[in-house]
């Protein structure tokens, strides 16, 4: 024990991988949700004759 | 109204490019820190996430105040986007912090003031998201979630100052003047990338909220729709 942290690349990769998965996953979810909402809104307004 | 997302998509692409560049710099170019070694590289993603989370939470607070003051729907759409983004960022912060804590503190989690107040913040904003999900009446939903956001935001300065007010395992914030330039470049690049990415995502998310509300208001309950119109809606 000398107070210096050695190694630990597996933790670095884990932190970056989790961040990438969460951010890219949420980004894809939001974009997909937008297109679904747009299609649904267009269909809805057409359906009731607006 | 036809909504387009070309500009926010461009922000997302630009943000991702910045994040790639910052990550490459942080992992391959910046030197290992003297005491924490390579594990310190987690800071290049953890600190920008923390800065962005604090800004998004503050934006949620501003949107809540603006909605309660002006009662304009666009502030509620922005609030919805900011609340959801806050939950994602707070969750990400807790996970990154845990991964950082194991090799440096020897534990995955500790009920230290910073971590505890952060967990409270995550729970509070998850609760506000659930609140929005369960209230069907749009005005009530917007008002209640704006009030809840203002109450929840009280925890944000407590999270920030917790490392100064109490004896904490979590280190105190470093200033720009105390960080070496080699460490600062990947940190700022990732922060810029994160800001662009989050701005793009939140713009799209608030437009989705606007579309959903448009549809919610346009569509009366099916029981009140005349039979012919109802069959068209169902088709």
C-alpha cells in the first residue's frame, strides 16, 4: 500500500462503455419517440377531419 | 403543425464528434495522473456529466418557474424534456461514481453526504417523471410537476456544497486554475460535446412533448366522438 492506484483500465472502459450505452440508447429512444409521435399526431388530426 | 428536427440532429452529431475527440484525448493522449494513475481517466466523462446534470437541473427549475409565471405550454414541454434528461444524467452519475469508487475507495457505494444527496435527487426527479405519467389532465400535470420540480431543486445546491459543508469521502471540486492543461483539454472537449448532445436531445424531446399534447387536446375521449368520426379514428 503506497497510496498510488495502479492498473484499473477495466474500470475506465466500464465507465466509458456504460456512459456510451446510456447516452446513445436514450438518444435513439428520443428520436424514435419523436417520429412515432409525429406519425400519430398526423394520423389523429386527419382522422377527426382537422 | 409539421415539426422538423434537422437542427437538433446536427447538434447531436456535432456533440458526438466532440465526445469522440475528447474521449480519444482522455484515453490515449493525456498522461496518467501521479497518484490515481489511469483510473483518473474516468474523470473526463464523470465531471462533464456532473456539470451538464447541474445545468439541466437548473434549466428544469427555470422552466418550472416560467410555466408557473406565464402558463405557456412551451415551458411545460421544455420542463418535460429537462426532467427526463435529469433522471438519465443523475443515474449515469451514480453509475460512473460507483465505478470510480471501487478502485479508489475500495467500495462500490458509501452513504457519504455527496452520494446520499445525489441519490435523493435521482429519487426526487424519478418521482416527478412518475407523477407526469400518472396525471392525465394536462393543466394539472404541468402545474403539479412544475411545483414538484421547484421543491426537488432545493437539493441541487445541497449536492454541490455537500463536500464543503460535511466531512465527505468525495473530493472537493477542482478549479480551472488548479488543473493542468493536459487534463483540462479532454475535460472541456467532453463537456462541450455533452452540452451539444444534450441540447439536441432535449430539443427533440420537447418537440415530442408538444406533438403528444397536440394530439391529446385534438382527440376528445372516444365516448364523446360521434359514431362515424370514432370509426375513422379507430381505423
